[in-house]
C-alpha cells in the first residue's frame, strides 16, 4: 500500500486494511483476486476497475460483506490518488453493508472508519478525523489494528497542536507488548512521538530516537521506513547544520526513487532545492517541475477515470432497475406471447442471415470498386487533412481572415464526395496512433477524454480492421468538430469476449430525428460492414450524442 505523509508527520500505515480485506476473503470471485493482483503490483487504476467488477458480482450473490470490502478498497485507492471526496463517498456507502454485532465485520468497519479518518485529515477536517479514528479504535478486534489507529489519532492531534493529548496516546501505544516485538510499527511510533515532542519544545533533541528508529529500519531492510527517517533527520538539521540536512535529503531522494514514490521524491527535491548550491539547485528545481507536472497529470487522469467508472456503474444499475420493473409488469403478457415471439425470432433470424449475406457481398464488391477506392482516398487523406489545417488556422488570429483559408475550405468542400482506404502506419503502436488522432481534435473549447485505449487491446486486431476503425473515428471526430458544438467528448474502449466495443459520447447539440446520410457517414457504414462490425447512433438522449461501434477481434 502507498505510504502517506502529513505536512510534518508520517502517518502510520494502513496495512491492516489490506490484511483484513484480503486474508479473510473466502470468496471464489476471480475479479476480486485479480483486483488484489493489480494492487500488489501497484497498478491502482486496474485494481479499481476489478474491485468495481467484483462488487457487481458480490451484489448479484447478495454478499453484503463482499460488497463492503470492494467499496472500502476502492475508497482507499481513490484516497491514494488524492480523490478524497470520492474516497469519502465510497467509504460512507460501505457502512450500510456491515453488521457491527459481527466480530469479523467489526474489524472491517474499523478499517473503514480509519480510512474516513485519513481522508478527513487530508481535507484538514481534524475534529471530524478525531471522531472517525475513535470509532475505528473502538471497533477494532485486533491489537495491531488498535495500535495503528491509535497512532493515526495521535498524529491528527499533533497536527492540531494538541501535543499533550497526542503524547499521552503515544505513551499508551509504547506500553503494548505486541508493539515492542514489531520491528516495523515500533520505529514509526518512536519517530512520531519524538517528532511531536520536538514540535512541542524546539529545544528537545529527537536525534537519538530518530537514529535508533533508522538503525532498526536499516537492519530490517525497510526502505519505506528509511525514507521517513531521512526526511525527519533532514527537517531537524535544515536550520542547524545545512551540510547534514543536505546529506539526509540526498539519502531520502535516493531511497524514494528506489521505492518509486513520487510524493517522497517531490519532498526530497524541495529540500535539495533549498539546501544545494546554485547550479545544483537549478537542476533539482527542473527535475521537481517535471515530476510534479507528471504526478498531477496522472492523478487527474485517474480521478476522471474513477468518476467515469462510478457513473457508468450507477447508470447501469438504474437502467436495470427500470428494466426489472417493466419486466415484472409484463410477465404474463410475455408468457402468452412466448410462442409467437419464438416463431417470429426464428423467421427473423433466417431473413437476417440472408440479408446479412447480401450486404456482405455488396460490401465486398463495393470495396473492390476502383472508383470508390479512389474517392475514399481523396476524402480521408485530403478532405480530413484539409479540415485539420483549417481548424489550426482558425485558432490563429493573424491568419483567421486570410484568403488562403477560404481557398482551403473550398478545396475541402470539393473533396467531401470521395473516400478511400489507406494502409495503417506500423511505425509506432496503434493505440498511440489512435490517441494522437483523437487528441488532435481537442481545443481550448473542446476536451477529449480517452479511456481504455491500451496497447494489448489492439494486439489481435487485423491491419485491415485497424485501418478501417482509424478512418471511422476520424470521420466521427470531423463531424463532431463541424456540427456538434460539444465541450466534452469521451471515447471509451473495451474488449468483451471476442469483440471490441468503442463508445463515443459528447454533450453537444446531438442529432434530431433520423440520421441523414452524407458522404462521410455513408463511408463509415461501408467501412464497418467490411470488417463485420456494427455502428449504432443513439439519438434519443436528451442532450448530446452517443455512438457504439462494435467489431470482432479477428
């Protein structure tokens, strides 16, 4: 699990959460096991997705404890990605699924309240955090859990400058026999208690205890603990002995890179910028800026993805409830009409297969036609290329009204009648090509979000299918830019068994009434038929447009 650091204190780790949720799980839910696999390998986004899938499976089995565990783990992952409000929402929703009278469920509830305390602490709601931590301590059935939650409460009190109360809890923890025997938790408590005493009394010397904790951690090989010790030693010496502070800051930065903790790297770099000589200080500041931008981008992406997953899940649940209600009201009608439906279905299947054969034959003949190939090539390469050039020129004030823009637009309108397939580039991964293509339509007024566009998704897809899908997406984005007036566009990719589904959603003006085929949409239908796929336009939404593209993997 990710280690979390307060402005001055290291929070006691939430290792009990993982221990409770994983070891006490008796389920054969494969999604739950896979979620833990990704969690163990520090892949939070995939872990979140599979915990969400596992929650749906537990829900179908009416396993309330399983649902609660999934929600708590999703909450912890969201909190680790700085999505504190999302984490708080999921932790609170988990409470209703647990029975406080059950011993096992009390321990899980204790872990959940500890997470709520952690989130409240990060949001600077210290009094609310006190309440949650006290509940977690009261509900804990394991001594180790009580020690960790009590330590978190002491840290929260210290951050409120309530030092005597904090020290009282630290002293209580140190009397625990289990703590003395634990070479991981003991140095944490010793470090945080000494740090609190130093904060209370600037003349207090915490160095002996800092070094004692560091010695235990080095002997055990606890890199996360060493990182904490180096941070506190650097902080103590920063105004007293700058050379020692610089030494420990370098140590912290080295360990933070080994444990791949971007937050700790940023903290270490801040210290190095302050303590180093001018040339090195500039270098460290440059590294800090790049890393900070990368971390913020990754976390914002994760927040958007988590929010989208939660939205799709809740929407699907609501749709299922409506469908279930309708089905209950029509049950007897369905029984009466069952024979007729079966007969119609058989007849419809036969007619559909014959019609599909005719359409496939027509599509193959159409693709072989040289005139259509030539027209497709001009449309895809020239028309859409000219449109992108027009969009770029329109965003430049000095060229917006230039005559050449009108000339390019005239060429674009003349080439809209034609389309042709062009072999896909193999110079770089296809998912990157798709990402570059779609993101090229983003602008100051239009945000384009991609979800699930990973390299493994496209590994078994043929070159013909990749080429056709690239052109189909390009045509949709061109139409979006010209007609939709959308400010948000979300494109989600997923593989379901032997098919790949692509969901396009925007919040633009949508399409009213029947789809009016133009040359671009006609070519889109021809292309999707050529690879055995389907494209569906949902025009019944209140606002915007939804499109589903589906095609076989091979």
